[in-house]
């Protein structure tokens, strides 16, 4: 039997030094790759200049722009007294400066989509009117007929039941310009429950944009190039916590979108003054100038082509007339005008595609300003939504 000969110049293993090195590596990776949060997400801390936005042909080689010096006149963060947070930050850890948190997309996420081409995108549909033919149903308040440069609202967060993996329920703010079904431009933000997109039933903070009526451009969150994130504390697409409960405590998020008068980009603010990022003006055609419509409200997908209506809920799953603590709401509805000022709404109009399934009502008082209650349970016998 031969005896192995120890080679010369062999590196001597130093357990203490190796352990120290390993510890440093793990500490570094902990900063870069966040552990799984209670909602099962993995959050990656990506260098700001390497985020997906800059893969867009019109944004390649560009750098982050400086945030606007001023918010719209009349902006008051004291409205946002009830704070909501994201589950991944419960340990009070955030991504380092110079990076942005991005929810990791897995193969499983992509396989849930109808196709790779449509992954991260909404089904083609109209934003309002004639929406029932493709299964998208709305209960919204809207203003149009003027030039708008942004909007703001507080939205309470719920966990509506979505009864089909191909359906969703969302509550959001739309900033719109262009022709419906043709060259529609929108930027959108709010919360949504989408089992197909996220694989669970949590309400999640989301964004969306399109410049051709949802056909080939734009996507949710950071699932394609376009939206530029600047914030290292909020992960777009991550779950929101806490949430409102029926006859219990109400928790809401504040959303503001406005056009920076200096550079023309559409900026997004979440919560108490947290700038999330911006949609570069160069992405758009009509929205390079201004918006022509603002919408607030809810949307669901009814995937049942025949037979009974879906039981997927909108908002809290309760009708508007049940009011505070039971129905879903938007409060302090405002728009931004040409002078970068937040103003109350004028000529607010309401639309419910199927009022027996999901309805909406508006009001006004000194505390909430303009507000709406909206939502519903979907299929129900009492209101003859069959």
C-alpha cells in the first residue's frame, strides 16, 4: 500500500482566520441579499445604477436624477397619521445607501403567468367604460376635462379574497392621458392582491405604467425597464402590514404622483414623505405634457366567462353604504394643477361597471375633504349579482 506524500508548499489551514473571513463574507451578503421576510419574499439590494430601469433603450447610460426640491404646494404629511409598513422591514433592516430593494423574481413566479411575454403585464383592457367584455370590472371616481399634473389620496388597505388564481383585486390611483384602447399613457400606484403575480393573497404595494394602452409597453413594479427607484427602504411589490379589519382598526397608505415642473418626470411618493422614484418623461408621448384624467378606486378581474359571477372581493368585500370601518375608502382626494399646487376636486364623477357586485359613493367633510367609499363582495344573492 502506498503512502500519500504531502505536497510541498501546501497551504496550512488556519481555522481562526478562515472563520473571520467567512463571518465578514456572511455579513456582506446579509447587506446585499436580505433574508426571507415573513411573507416569504427574498429582497435583493441592487446597486441603483444596475436596476432594471436602465436597461430601457431610452435610459441606457443615464444616471439617477436629483429629487425635486419641493413637493406640490398644499402638501401636508400630517394627513398621514396612520402608518403602514412592509413585512420585510419588520426586523428594522433596510438596504444600504446606493442600493435599492428589489423583490426577487423566481421561476415559479414566471411559470404562473399565462406566457413569458405577458409576465408582469396587465391583460389588455380599457381603464373605464365597456370593461365587462374582458372581465375587468371597476368602481371608480374620476375627473377629466382639464390639464392635470398629478394627484394624491389616502387609501385604506385590506386583504380581499381572490377566489381564482388568474384574478386580482386592486385599489389604486390612475394618472391618464391619450386615447383608450389606442395610445393610452398611464402611471398607476396603489395596493393589490394578485395570486398569479405574487403566489399568495397578501396586499402588496405596486406600480404600473404603459404608453400604448397595455399592449406591449410597461409592467408592474420593476419587472421590466422603465420606472427608476431611488428609495432604499421600500420594496415595490412587497407585502403591506398591518391591514384594516372589519369593525376594527383602519390602516391606510398615502399615495402621491406628480410631475416635476423642472425636469418633467412623474414622481411617486409613498407614506409620510418617502420618495420611491420616478417614471422618466421620455417613456411617454401624451404624459410628456400633462394628464387629461385622474381616477381613484378599485378594479377586479372576473375570469368566469359563463355561469355565475366571481366571488372575488373588491376593497374590503363590503358595499360602500356600510361606511367607515366596514367599507374601503379613499380620503383627501386631490389633484395637482399647472402651478404645482394640490387642489380639491371639481366635477367628480362616479362609475361602477356592476353596481350590484361592486359599488361606490362619494362625500365631503372638513377632515377628509373629498372622499369615496367603494367595493363589494362580487357574487351575492342580496344584491342579485349572479
